[in-house]
C-alpha cells in the first residue's frame, strides 16, 4: 500500500514538474515571438525614417538580370540620381554595353537609347516598376502601406505587394547602416525572372541640380511617344 502511495506521489510530482516546464517553455516562446515581431517593426520604422531624411541621393549601381524564358543573364552598371525636393525625380545612366539613360520627372519617363538614336517617351506609374526596377527606391517611405513584410535575416526583409505593382511578385531588401539605408535588393516577378541590384557609394543630400532631370532631345534622335 505504501509502495502504491509512493508511486502515486512520484507520478504526481513528475506531472507537476512537466506542467511547470510546459508553462515555462510556452512563456519563453511567447517572449521570443514578441521580440521577433518588435524587431521587424524596428527595422521597418528605421528604414522609413532614414529614407524620409533623404532629400536627394546619388551613387553607383550594378544590376544582374536573370531572364527565365531566354535562359539568359545580363549584367549592367551605371550611376543613379534621385531627388525628392519637388516631386519624385530620377535618373539612371547605364554604362556600355547597355548605353542608355532613363529619366523620370514625376509622371513622365524618357528612355534614351544612345546607340540606336531613339527616345521612348511615356507615362510613369507603379505599373512601370517591373520595367525600371531601380525606381522602387522612390517608394520606401510607405513600406507598411504598400507591402506585407517578413524578416528573413537581421538585415533582410521580404516585401510582397499588397496591391499589384507591375509584374512584381516579391522583393528581398538588404538594409545598411550608412546614410542611405539600402545596400542590395532582389526583385522576383510572376514570370520567374530575377533582378539583383547592388547600391554602391551612395551620397545623400548633396543638393542635386534640377537640370539633371530635364531631358532635352539631342539632334538627329527619333522620339517615339508611347502615350495614348
């Protein structure tokens, strides 16, 4: 009889110990979840705040485009310029072999193909980001409004558009600690293409001239107006 009671006491003690362990484990997991969620909020808040402080930025970029259907990889480099002083204005000057300039002045876009002596003129909106992926850097002030955000690593966010943005499926964004908060981003589209862009030597708030973003058609260059 005493042995039976002893076994019952032992089992009861084990049950209490196990229950306490389960409660502790649940508590620790809940702390980790809250901490992890807080970290995402902190990173997003830091990124948005840092980007709002940027009135203009210039720097270098390198772009690698993996085109699924053609089983082809293309690499480009160049300079970029962005100004938010009076509306969003952007310019990319690609180096050879692409040898192009892309200028966006708020809602107008000019694509100057130097070697072909042609200019394409059209209207720019969010639907155009798939064609000009670097322009995504102009929409980072409203991450929470435009994207569902997941933290992949300490410095890497996965962004999925809440509403359709061209053909973009998701973006992986790597943040940095410098004056300009973006180091690298990868764009994935619905056609399984992948575009990787690295931002280098970024210089912020240097006072870019408005003339940078005014496109003047050179002599002998044909203009194709894509506006309806």
